[in-house]
C-alpha cells in the first residue's frame, strides 16, 4: 500500500500536464503586457530577413506585480535575449526531427527547448555565449540574467502546452494565476540555496552541495518553513527527476495509450530506458553536447577502480539514506501512475496532437531527460573526483533547470492565453528593419 506521502504526491502531480518536481497552488493576480520591439511584416526567413531580436508578450515580471523575482536575483536582460535570438535564428539550427536548417526559425522551439539547452551547454562548459552578450554565469549579474531567461522560457512553455491542450484535447480545467508571494516562496525555499552555492561556496561546500542535489531539493542544513516545505521534501531532485521525466517520455511514444493517434515519432525506437539501471536512457535524437561530455567524464571516472568505488558509495548512500536507484524507481512509479494512460480524470492529454506539435513535444521531453541525466552524472563525477569546478557547473545548471521548472509549474494554470491564439500568446522574432 502506498504511503500517505506518496498519495499526497500523486494527488497534486496528477493536476499537471508535464513532469515537474514540485506542485504549487496558484491564485489570482492581474498582469499587463510587456514588449520591447515592434512587429514587422517581413517574413522571418534567415536568408532574406535577418532576425534582430524578440517581441515579448504578456508574462509575469516586476512591472506586472512580481517584485519578488528581482529580489531573488533575476535581472531582466532584453539585449541578452535578443543576442540569443539572433544566434538561433540567423544561423543553422536544429529542427524537431534532428536535422539542421537555416530557414524558418520557430519562436516555439526557441523558448520551449532551444534556449534552455543553450544555457545548459554554457553552464556546463560545452558552449560559449554570444560574444556581444558578455554573459558570465560565475558572477551574480550573469547568473541573474540567465535566470531571467529560463524564467521566460518556463512561462512561455506553459503557454505553449496549455494552448496545445486546448486545441487538441480540451481546455485545462484549473484557471488561476500564481501571485508574487508563491514565486517568492518557491525561490526562497528552493532556488536560493543553489544560487548561493554556485556563487559563494568554497571547494568543499560546492562538492557537498553537488552531492546533496542528487537526492534532495530542500536546503542541506535547515528545515524548510511554510506550507510548501512538505512538497519540497517530496521533490525528486536530480535522480528522481530523471526517473520521472524518463517515464513521461516513455509514455509519450507508441504503443502507449497516451501517444497521438495521427502522428508518429521520427524513429520506431525513439526512446528506451531501463528503470532498474541507474540513469539509463537512449534517444533517437542526438545527445546534447552537455550530455555527451557528462557521459565521457563519468566513463573516465568509473574506469579508475578507486574512483569507481567512491561513486558506488555515493550511489549506495550513507546508512539510513535511500540508494539512488531506489529514488529513481520511486519516481518512475509516480510517473507511471500518472502518465501510463493519461492524467487521471481525462481520456488523454496527447492523443489528438498533430505531427508538428508532437515532434516538438518529443524533442522537449527528450532534452529534459538529457538535462536530468547530465546533471546527475556531473554531480557523481565531481564528488568522486573532488572536482569543485565541475561541482559548481552542475549546481549552476541545476539552478537554471529548477528555475525553468518552477516557473513552468507556477504558470501552468494561468488562463491569460485561453482566449487567444498560440501565435498571439507567444513572442515573435523581429527584424532589423523593424528596429
């Protein structure tokens, strides 16, 4: 019989339409539109109409009643957003089927998966930011600007998913807007610890915290006050999130009852994972560089007997600590309960999706699992090899990931976009001519 904690976890998580770590209760507050560039009639084709930046739409920020975001270190950086938009749209970029193209840049792709992945590659040392951006995530300013970008990506990912639910299945039943107090509490109780560790921890503290991220979302040395504390304690952290997201992806593809009936994955064996093997996952899409680098580091570390023994000890955990494989399996079970046949209370949440959006959904889900796997492998490797630099990279990447996730969760019930088309709700690329 499942424990009361698991029942509570399941009850709250079944409200969501995307695997997430922590569920929040959203309440109403008004927000106004934000934009920093004018639209243009020029078609967004990188060959004939170079992209200059992004026109934002409605989203929660300081001038719409969310001062807590600024107090949490986030720094609005529209020029940095524009720099990434130019990098994505005006150069060859990946499609949702793994090909490369220099045409038809998609704002949906940019916010839902390209920008979070790009920031992850920078945080994990496998890419450099746009030269003109002067982005350095080792500084408070640079990290704050990166946090703002993942905040945007998380919000617009919610808009994208909620809109697709409405188009292909049914409207999301819950319609509430999360207030600043909830965002602030989530950041204070979960994300501040990551930010502090990334910016200020010495070598020993960074390594200790990196190991902590494998098992827990709550601060390492203090109890979490307030009504969200219990939910945070149920959070999956890195390994649990891997198990949960891998299960979600598994049930997005055939023969799952959750898979679309009129759309197909780009490959028959799109994804496979053995839940009884720690961090096992194989993709039809090519690995992101951050995952390839993490896997190579981990392979080298485990090839040395002494280091392999230390990694085995971390995986096993101290006496009384849940082994990491058990954590992964526990959240695999949670994901199975929710996504095997669709979110309870609905027939399905994906069966009606068309091919274009299904391809985008699978890409998003695949890269989410890659992110979780890379963070987990990097934490294991850093601790076992006493690599404080890698530990800080892992902590920074984890901060960005959870910032994306928490904003996504807090925004998923926001009804603002329900009366608008997806094109009207999501940002648009702008051109130099429009500037």
